[in-house]
C-alpha cells in the first residue's frame, strides 16, 4: 500500500515546507455543491455550527469563500 505525501486535511506543501490550502470555493453555490447541500442550509451552518467560511468585506456586501480542506 502506497502512502500519500499529502498532509491531513488535503493541504499540499508549498515553498520552504509551508502548507498551502487546497481547492478554494468562491461562492455559496460552490460551497453548497461541494458539501452536497442547498445554499440556505450551508448559510445556516455558518451561523449556527461555525462552518469555516471566510469573507472579503466590501462597502455594501461581502463575498464569501472557503477552502475544501477546512470544510472536510
């Protein structure tokens, strides 16, 4: 059985041994699709369960993103 060089959480090694997060999900739709749920369910999980979703703050609204490895 072969072992993988990928650390736990699906991250890969970057320059000088730093850990880079894996796939970036750039919208509620991508996050929901990745988890196999509806957008409103994922939004509720962010509020009530602490789902690790990040935000880019803008003047009027914010855009969301998440890393697949953190959602796993």
